C-alpha cells in the first residue's frame, strides 16, 4: 500500500487550468483517468486526509504510485480526451458503460444483395442496421413474426438460402407467405430490397404513413371488386396494429428522447435508460457500477452521458450505420455542473442541437418516475446477488494469502496450461484473474516450439521464460528515458508511460502476477520456479495444482498443501485452472483442425491459399469437395477448369488410396 504523500506534486506545480489527469501504479499501468475545470483544485482533493476519502478513492490513491496530467484549452477538449483515455487504458477504477452484449437487437443486413432480418447479440458490424435493444429475444421474434406477413423479407441464414437456391424450392416460410422467396426468383433483388426498406421505415417510426398507404390500397381494391386482395390488405393492417400495440405509447408522436434514471448508495449505482422513438418505448437497458469516488447524482449523470454516448457513437462509426445514436432530447434526474458543455458535445455527435434537461411535470415526469422505479428494482436485485459474490471472492483471496504464506493477497493470478496429443501440436494458454474474476483481454496463447523435447515440463519452462522475458523487456523500456508528449507534465520521479512508444497501444506482459499457477504437480512447479529464479524474478509466488487430488504443490517442497474441499480458496484455484484448460483446449483443437483440414489440399499443385479457402468456404469440408464433380468445382469463383480437373483427380486418388489401405 503506497502513501499518497510520497508522490504528491510539489505545491505550485499543478496548473490552475482545465485538463485530464491519470493515476498509475508501480508497474506504470493507468488505474484512473479524470477531468477537471481546474487541475490544481481537483488533484489537491485526492491528497487530503485519507480517512475523509470515499472508500474506492482511498483504495485508488493508495494503489497508485504517481499522477500525471495534460493541460487542454477548453472543457470540451477535456471531455473528449477523458473519454479517449478511458477507452484506451481501460483503468480498473474507472467505469466503462460498455454495450451489454446480453441485450438482443433486430439486425438488418443491408450490405448483402438479399438483406436478411434476424435477432442478433454482439458487436456492431459495418453495413448492418440495428433496431433495439429489446429486453427479451422472444419479444423481437414475436414482433418479427407479425411483421413478416406485411414485409415478407428473408430471415434464413446464408447456408439455408444457398441450399434452397440450388434445389430450386423455397422453405416453409416461402410456402406460407412469410417470405417472398428471393432464393428461387419469385422477386428480384431490387423488389426484395424495397420490402426490406419498408420494414426499416416502419421500425424507424414512420408508421402512420405506411398505415395510410395500405388503407388506400385496401379501399382501391375494394372499389375495383378485388375482394381477396382487399382482405389480404385488411389483415396486413391488423397485423401492423398488433405489432404497434406491443410497443407502449408513452409520449406524443414524434418524440425522440432517452430517459435516464439512477438508484445509488455510497459505493455503487444502478442506471436505467428507456429509449423513446416516435413516442414509443423502442428499447431499455441497464447497468450496475461501482463508484470510483464520492459523487452525487449530477456527477454520476455527467460520467454516464460521456461514457455511454461516446461508446454508442464509436459503435455506430464502426458499423457505418445510418442515423445517430444520440436522440434530440435527453431527460435526466439532475443536470450536471457542465451541462452546457455536455449538451454541446452531444450536439456534435448528433450533428444537430440536443436538449439536455430535467422533466418537471406531465407525461415526461411520469415516465421518469417509471424509469426510476426500474432502477431501484435492479439495484435491489444486484445488492442481494452481489453480496455473496464479493464476500466469497474476498474470502478466497484471504485464504490463499494465509495458506501460501504470501505477503499480500494475490490480487492478480496467472495460470499456465499445456495441451497436446501425444506430443503433437503442442500449445499453451495463459489466463489472468484480477480480484478473483477473469480479465479476458489479457489472455494469451503460445505455440510451443520446444515442448516435445522435455514433455510438459519442457513446455512449461519455455512458456514461463517467454512470458517473463517480455515482462523484463517492457520493464527495461520503462526504465529508459523517453520524450514526453506535448503538454504532459509528470512530477519528478514519476515512471514512464504505460503505452508502447512504437504502437501507441497498452503494453503487453508489462504487469507481473502476484501468484503464478501451473497446471501440474511438483515437477511443473519446480521448473517454473527455477526459470523465474534464473531470470532474476523473485517477487512472483509459484504453485502447482494437481488435478487428481487437487493438491497444491510449492516449489521444492516434498509435501503438498491440502486445502479444505469446501474452502473458497480451492474453488478459486479450480476456476482459474479450468479456465486455463478450456482456453488451451480450444486453441489446440483449432490448430489441429486447421492442420488436418488443410493437409489434403496443401499437396495439390497450383492451388494456393486463396483458392483453398474459396473451395472450403463453398463446399464446407474436404469430404463434400471430394464428392463434387468437375463442373461443381468450376462453379466456385476463381477456379478454372484445369485447376478443377487437377483438384478432382488429386482427391479421387486420395480416396482410392484410402480404400486400398482399408482393403489390405
């Protein structure tokens, strides 16, 4: 635990100007980023009496070993720089309002020749338009099922679409009228895209215009005595009305707003957001976050708006999506102190003016109260669920410290596991747990070059040396003097930047673990410990965890440490070991599968990597390619007849050779 007075900047050295500051730990890793109108006033508050600080703030300043700052010209620049650095460094004491991948959305693949409608979870992709998020996937499917009657667009996967194109027969949805069957040419690509665009317009809120259009068509068909067509249009109108009823009308038509509410205590806060488009609730999402420092609702609002809309704008840019994720109006429980600055920044993201205000009366105030009730309910559920998790993780780390006689609790644990099949395709994994939870962004995979010579022990020796050689390399770089960035000011004695000067990205392998776990018994733990000793690293504890009896082996100790079967420490070590095993197995299977799949085609002359990939993508496997005719192979883009004949002959010889071996 560091004493903040040891790295407190000298009086008068901090400028009285707007800027962004960064606290970093002993390894040079940025652990907190903040902005301030006055750097002098803001930073001075961190070096007050520790007893008066917020618990998370106290933990942050005692974990840090230094602070640096960057002076900017305006508060808007500080806002933008703070968001960029939080995204770049991912500091452990900052909150990131990342898009929750558990929320489903309705995706429309506009970049494809025949766009597809489907339920989707995950990161945004370029050329795809998204609607949502929705609270439940079944709600999307139910609405989509109603709308397919009016907008019979494609919903099948690429494989299903291609298969039905080849057999010349539509799927069940095509027979019952819920798909226009572009796979068999019932509609052209232009006609199908028109159907999809009407679908997007309806979900985007242009409902009244479409309803009036269908009503006119129904009246015209009835006047022309086309009663069957009029009946179909009548049913389409009814389907649209039912779909609209599933989206509650909460505000007047044309209202485009996000409603934000909080439920909080001193240590954590729950956030709920309702997305209102066209006066209807189009989506809802929520987060629960740990507070990094003491902050009231207005400060929490400022932090949320910066992180959330910055993240949403970045996702929209990556996906090249139409429209802006920022609405015309944002309703909040309290205005932040820098409300004008934030409103101006949101306006820049949207491309037009954004209103940021607190609703006082009427329907918008009633909706705000509804969102607040949702936030309180989510916060209550979180506290009930989280209490057990925090207690268990704290107990596990404390038990590990006592059982292994460590100086401090192992807040960062790394585990190495080796995977192979009889010495072939040897790979290893390295997983990282911080504060008892996985940190997947720092997982690493190794392709072992020398593991076969010494078995698992030799593989572990190689991986440990490679991992910590990178650590020593990064440490050496930090020790070397480097040119500071413009306006970056560091008090005397501060460490170097944790960014790689060549790539500008956070350094890899730059932070050592408190505890290194090896999947194995005494010999594996011994070789890892010996490797670290030879490299001059003495501050990393090493243990081996044997699978058979879950024994914990210390280096050069003839007897294992036996942890109680019900102890939280053993549960944590098992989770770490199992995660390393899963990660190693998945890499080994991928590598082995790639080698086995590509080996048959690698030996065919004139067939390069691009053509091999095209063949495997078209046919799906070597087995299906072996069954294909020359004409089928020629149909693959980029494959000529001579190449197709060569491939067909080579695979036929391989099949005949296998059959001959089996007959012998």
